[in-house]
C-alpha cells in the first residue's frame, strides 16, 4: 500500500512528466481508499488550472507598447 | 468520484488556449487577433522571463513578440500558442545571456529550502494535518480574490528564482518537462523537486487562505 507522502509525490509527478503504469495504478488504488489524498489531488488539479490564468490580461498601455515596437521593427 | 479521478490528469487550461478560428485569424495576419494574443499572454511571458533575466524581461519579451509575429503564418499548432510563445521567449533570454557571457542554469541554488508540506505528514507517511476542503466551484475561483493574488505576488517575490521559473514554464506555460530541463540546464530529479516545492508553497498559501480568509 502506497503511503500518502508517496501518493502526493506521484500525483505531482503526473502533472510534471510521465508516471509509469504501475505507479499510476498504485496511485489510483490509493485514491480509492484515501479521501485525504483524493481531496489533495482534486485541489492540486484545480490549483494548476488556476495558475494558468493568474497573471491576468495585459493593460491597453502594455498591448500598445508591444504593437508600437512591432510597427517600428517592420517599418524600418 | 470523477473529479477525484487521477486518470483525468494532466490538466490543460482552456481559458488561455486559442480556438482553431483564432489560429486562422492569427495566421492570416489579422491585427485584432494579434492584439488579443498580446493581451492574453504578455504578462505570463514576462513572468516566465523574469527569473532568467530579471529587469530585462520586458525587453526580451518585446523581441520575442516581434519574432513571433514573423513566424505566426507558419505556426502549425502542435502545441498551445502560449507554449510556443514561451519557447521563443526562452530562446531570446538565452541569447541575451550569452551576449552577456552568461549561461542559463537553474541548477545552483537548490539547497537549504525545505519541503513546504512535510509538516502535514506523520512519521509513518500518512496525513497528520490534511488539507482543508476548498470552497470553490472550479479553477476560476481558486485565485479569484484580489487579496489572495496580492499574497501570491508576495510569495513569488520570496520564492527562489529557480522554483518560480519551473512553475512558470511548466504549469503556467505548459512547456514539456524534458524540454525545460534541457533548455535550462537542470537535471530532471532536481527540477522535479524544485517544481513540486513551488506548487507546495502555492498550495499552502491557498489552503491557509481558505481556512482563515487571510494570508
Ligand atoms: Zn493518502
């Protein structure tokens, strides 16, 4: 039986690179039985979805600065 | 228990992913589409460049936009646009550093930083203090409070640059992990530790905020 520390590590690895099928299977079995890790995994997934948008949109000024430089570079 | 099911991983963000229609407009050089692209990704690109080049991040990203604009007609869409843009930014950053006689490397400053979540586990590897239940409907609600975003900025200010860089490249920009390790001269085992610690810190911040309403 996987320990929770290992389950947390493996759940993270699934969001990082590849996790072998056996480890994936062990994690899945652990999650069936451990509601704390289930909660952790669900919240980690939401967190990683959230960080993608955390920087928000650029302001009009920022966008204009980029476009201005672009015009200058293509105009020359 | 579908939302708890590990088989669904990894997540791909939808909000910053361009539609096929967006891509068509971008490839055909439509100005409004490019403007929208800049609006969506500019800040994330600067955040990705900053741990590598510091105050020169804005300059690096500006140059990357010029290159991206030129290359867009040939963009094949094999990766998300943000991932592709980040790759261009990373190349620009490396070029700038090379000009300064420096190399990109995230390897050197690992030591001394403890696992931010180890205190939650007992000696036998089980949860002693499990995370609390977050009162959120989905990812869009996790970081929706201004106060929390402010705290997050503060946290990023204190976070080691290599942890921050990995979080930005992998989790925000969706770059391939192996590619990051190669490009940033860091071993996979080291990078994994750094990235998981960065996530752990952000997780702890949100968990604490969920519990106390402050951070
Ligand atoms: Zn567990």
